[in-house]
């Protein structure tokens, strides 16, 4: 769906596509096997705790439904983003919803509901146990478990991709140190940014319990969606003449409903998660007040973003060029917007005209 222009981005997209195909195949295998033991009587008490139970569970597993938003962070690295980005997001949402629904339906119909709680308390892989019980053999569960490992790699890759691009954009404005906007000359990607973010994520995964990470991820994502939805409404009033290449139907109903629903799900998360999230917000506010506010080019120069810089580790010392961010990338065509990470020494990836 998204055609990447940079070598590093293309390689990441290819690897991720392969991993996504593997995990989709594994989930389809689960659905096919579990349906052989499907019993509609098990759906009789489908939601024993009512809507409250459904929404509470949704808030806890919301982290598993993210990833499509990372598509929007690749807007400067794909061809024809005005068309491909919205289409990719909508098709991804549709595919994920259908697949998740099929897995849930097949799983609930394949075993008694009481078993789910027992398996979770015992630390067992629920879907793998269902396959083992249905088939009486271990190889389907082994295949599913291997697919789950691949799925984790895929999710981490997409999440790291999105986070590095967000930091890249923030660094161009000066809100975070410029090391996050340094671009590798060969790959045209923020290599040092990726290493730093990867190391930070690795430390969190090592020392923070998985459930707390999942809840924090859900809360952080929900609040980010709230901020985006609110910004859409506010900017329509404060900056009505700004270029808007992407159309939003039913404004302001859509952003208001999005913000309210995300706030409701966030409110259902545990108090400890909110406490940790508050500490994280204080840290972020300290970074902004201590560094970002004083270095922001948008604040100082009235809206001109900072230029990106080439990674010195891979730059040619005789020709130390400075890459030019493609300001027109979000609205340009494939002919004029091949990359957000471009350098004067790479004419094939030259930036498009100023938007």
C-alpha cells in the first residue's frame, strides 16, 4: 500500500510485510482449527459482565489494536501520501477488526469461558492451549507460538519506526536534541535516532513488568489520540487558512466522538497506570520547559522548521552536505516527493518544490 522511497525504509517495509504475512497466516490457521470444535452453546453467556466488562477489557488490551497510526508517521517517506496514507489506515483497520473478531469468535466457541481465566492465571498461552486441546497434538500450538514471536518482532518494528519519525520531526523544530534528526547519508534514514530509541525500549522491556508496559502503552496511545482529536478542532478555529491536504468528514462530530471514547477507555485503566503516566508527563514537561521551549524554531523563527543534518559517521568529509527536509512531501506526487530524508549529494532523492 505504501511505497517507500528510502532504501532503509524500503528494507524495513519488506521485512515487516513478510512478518505480517506470517502472523496473519498463523491466525488464519488458528481460526480454521478452532472452528472444528466450535459449539454455539458456548456463546449463550457471551458478555456476562455486560457493556462495562467489554469496555474494561478493551481499555486493557487497547495496546494490541495500535499500529495503524504508525502509517501516518510515514507520510514523508511514501509516494502519493494524500491517497495512500488514508487508504492504508482504513484498510488496516478493516483487516485487523475482521481478523480479531474471527479469532475471538473461534476461541470463545472452542472452549468454555471459565477455562480462559484459568489459563491466564496459570500463565499459559491461551490460543496455543486451545489448539493443543482441539487437535490433541502439539505441533499446531508450536506453530502458533512461533508466529506469536514473529508478531512481537513485527509490532516492535512498526512502533519503533513510528517513534523515530515523531522524534525526527520534533528535532527539526528543536523540541528535542538534534541527534534525533541526523540522517544516515547512505540509507537516508535517522540511524542514530533508531539506535537510541531501540536501546531505550530494550531497557524498559528488561526492567518494567509486561502488564504495566501494556497498560502504559494503552494509556499513552489513548491520550495521544485525544490530543490529536482536540488539536483538529482547535486548529480549525485558530488557523482556519492553513493548508489541509487531507479531508475530514463530519467535522467536528468525528474528532469530538474520538476524544470522548478514548477518554472513557483511558479512565478505566488502573490507578497505578495513571500515576506512572503523570510522572512521565512531568518528565516530558521538564524536557520542554528546559530544552524545547528555548530551542524551538517554530517559536523563534515564526514557523520555519529546522533542516536535517547528515550523520557524521557516514558523511563524506570532503563534501559535508546538509540534507533538505521535503516540506512538500505530505501533498506531493511520486515524481516530486521521493523522500523526507534527502541530501544534495543524492539527486535521485532531491526534495520537491516548497509547499
